[in-house]
C-alpha cells in the first residue's frame, strides 16, 4: 500500500483527488492540507510515501515545502501536481528535490501510474514539460570539431569508455557522477558521441550517451534513441540481465511506456515463464493492474497456460486410444 499525502489550497481538488486515488487498491490517502507548512507538519506526523502537492499556495508555496521535505524526510517522495506549465516553476520544483511534475489535467490512470513510479524511485515529468527544462548548453551532434579534453576528470575514468568495450555499471555510474559534479557533461557527451562514430556498437558508450543526453542536457528523444539502441545491441552481444536492466531503468526515467516495451520484445531474455512473472510484477507496479500493459501480459500468460494444457493432452491422446482399444 502506497501512503499518499494530498496538499492543495482548494478543498474540491483535494476531495476529488482522494476519491479518484482511493479507487486504486494499492493507493491510500492518509492525510491532506491546504499549504506548504501543513505539508511539512503532516509529513513529520504521518510519514507518507508520496506527497502530491500544488505549487501556488498561501503561507508556504509548494517549492519551499518540497525543499524542506526532501532535506528533512528523504524517504518521502514529492510529486508536484500543478495547474501551471511555467518553466520557472518546473525548474524550481525539480531543483528543490521533487521527483516529478504533472499538470492537473493528467488522467486519473496516468496520475496513479506516476505515483507508483515515483514511489519506486523513478522520475515523472508530464507530456510536453521536459522540453521546458532549460539546457545548460546546446550540443551540435553533427560537429566534427576537435575533441574537447576532460581536464576535470581523472584520466583513468576517461579511459574507461573510449578505449574499451567492457561494461562495468559501477564504473559508468562513477563517470556520470564526476561529469555532473565537475560540470563536464557537455565535454564527456561530445567524446562519447565521437566514440560512437568510430564504434557504434560500444555498449558503454551507448549507455553513457543516453544518460548524459537526458540527465545532463534534457534531450528526451535522443536519450531514448541511445538507450534503445544499447538495449537491443546488449541482447545481440548477450549482455547480462543486470546490464540490460540498466538500460531499461534509465529509459524508465525518460518514458516508462516506451522502456517497458523493450522488455517485451520477442528476442528479450524475459520471453519465458520465469521472465513473464517478472514482467507481470513490473507492469502492475508501474502502470497498475488495469493498464493495457498488465492486461496484455495476463492474456499472454493465459494463452501459454492453455497451450501447455493442450500439449499435455496431445501427449496423452495415443495412450488413451490404446486404453480405449483395450476396453473394446
């Protein structure tokens, strides 16, 4: 059960959200309030899993409340539900620590799915909002200019990617962390992009290109392009399940529905009974049991069960004929 705190200065909004969310069997509204100060107090008292809050409220707005909640109660995730698609509000909320930003016209099913994703640790940005996040610097992907040097990064970390096809998740995560921390995202991305021109099947380069496109520069479609290529190439190169899930999990941050479709392609390693069980669990947690993704997988499971039963009967049929002849 995911425990939710609703914060909005309009009573009718809180009542409507409560009624909608509690139709979901795994969501429970444990409290509500009309301003940021109440939100902080309620989080301290109720320890909710997710706070769903508005931006513009009296006394203390949503950005200030988000900052306090994220600093003092890191186990509680904040998801902003606002009527404003203003890029300043969006940037301020994300900088304060919000794990997502949705508009109030979001359909109830999508809102419930977003709450589940945020609870699992994924980020959720409403349709059309990601493009409003300002980029720190534009990158010309077709440029053949001289390769910039990563002076801020230790040489050993720089060499992890361009000269090796090894796929070490921990090492790659450290390279990304250093690039973000030291402001070298653009330089590293350019180096990765040039590496892919020389070696388009380098899994480490594809992963880093996807991560840096999204986290460092906000290029959603470009990130999905690299991550999907990496996932498909990983299948071809027989990358471990853990490695493939790394591409998938990063894709979920960008577009959950698209990323989930990668797991269900025919040649993916989850195309078996054990894998189907994992996919069902993932679909239910991410999208809910009423979602198209979950229902489609249930149909696949039922079809396989019927096929297995049919195969069992087919193997018994010759023996049944012998027994029938014996009776006759």
